[in-house]
């Protein structure tokens, strides 16, 4: 049986698009958004889909970032190894042994991230985390000339080589790039649901670029939209893995979408936050409260636009984000779509005005 949501998540996560190199994923996003509204693009590459409703105002901005974390080749050694820099936040301990695909002018080149073998390290260094600056990408070359013949040059992007896999219970999925292709998928799914429904506003669905390197696409696209209210769609951090205390995170896979109550760069509009929570309760969608003390979302840029924009973040929790493979739960995704659609249907002029009254 065909499953359009699974197909959408698979297509969006398996395509490549790291910060500044989003062209491949942007083409897929435009394909899915084209039937759903009027497309435009800001000058650094964020895609904006305007879906008209029953009224021109309020303008509702939905934002999910299309970039994923990755790497850029910065230097080629004479022996044929590639030094790289991270684009987005990588933990050193998840990198070694990871396969990557380098996108070159001659096509894809596969490599692996390596470092000095532990057998050759002094005993006092074997248990220490290897730093990124001491790692390299190995494409199996034996000289700089071989690397150049393969088409690799400084500035080429490198992306984790990881596929989309439904896991044993059928409800959880493993893939790279759920941060934040799940948000882009939510944007697409919600606009599909609303295409033949009435909504008392105009929706601007935005797939932003370069979130992972400083919320850059959100900063430019919010100026293009100038919204009255904004909902950021994100992957969130699941706290249901060993070693996490309940007070650090109580978010669990399969227990509902999350509503962010705090992050390091945005306290959400409280009335809008409560409106989302109340709507969830009314339509019997379970939600979880999330707080991120060491990170931020596109909402950090959006809520400070002009004189301020009421902004909230709705998330789908994932385990192992900011690695080459993370896991999310289908029930959380489906409930996030249900909640998002219902919230949008209720965002009329009077309701949105109350958020800043």
C-alpha cells in the first residue's frame, strides 16, 4: 500500500542540501509546493509558498529549514587526504568512521572520516575524544593529484552517506537530516491538508536556508513575508535515551508533538503558546513541553522582525539529532500535522490581534 507521508519523508531526507548548498533539496521542495500556492524565493534561496485563504490578513508564516548539517572540504594534503570544516553543529565523537559523499564537479565521490589509528596513539590518548581538526576525509587516494583527478577541490560540500529506513515496529524511521526535513515535510503536509479547506488568513509556507549556520534564511525570508504571526516547524530533542534525567528532558518518542516553552534565543509569545496548547486539548492531540537551554530555532530571527512577531515552535522529537542518523515516530508526525492544520484554521484577524493585546 502506498504511503505518501513515508514517501515524502524518504525523499526529503535522502536528498542532499547542507548550508549554502541547498539547490538539490530546494528543487524537491519546490516540486512539492508548486501545486499548493504561489512560489517565490528570497535572494539567498529560501522558498516561499503563498497559499491564499478567505482573507488577505492575517499573514501566517510557517517556517521549516531545508538545510542539514554537513561539511566543506577546505584543504587537500599532498598525500591525498581532505581536511574539512563543519557546516552546522557536529559532536566530535559521532564523526569517526562515518561515510560521506563529496559533491564534485565530476559527480559524487565517496569517502570516510578517519584519524590517527588508536594502535599508534600513546596510552594516555587512546580514551580521549579525537577533535575534528585532527580528522580527515579519506577517498582512497594516495596523492593530491589523484584527488584532483577525481574532481575534488576546496569548497566542495560533503554530506553523510545515510539512507531512510523504516525500523522494526513500523512506526519509527531512521534517517539523516530529520533536522529539519521533518519541519519541511510538516509544511508540505499541512498545506496539502488545507488546500481544499477554508482558512481565515493567508499562509506563507517558507522552507528556509542556512539555519544551521546562524538562522540566515529566516532573517531574510521574514522580511519578504512580513508576517502577523509565525509557527516554526522543527525537529526536537528526544529525552528518552539512557543517561538523561527527567528534569533535563521528559520528551519521548510517540507521546505527541512538542511545544517549545523556552530556548536560548526565544521565549515564545505566551498567548500564542497557550492557544496552541488549548487547541491540542480540544482536538485530543497529545503534546509534550520542550525546553532547549543550549540551542535556538528560526524563531529567534522571526520573532524579532520589525516591531516583533508572535511566534511559537511546534516540533517532532527525534533521537540522535546532529548525527548521521536520527530516529522519529510516525504518530508524532501525524499528530503534529493534525494540530498545525487546526491551529491555522483558527487564526483569524481577531484571534491574532489578541496575541499582542
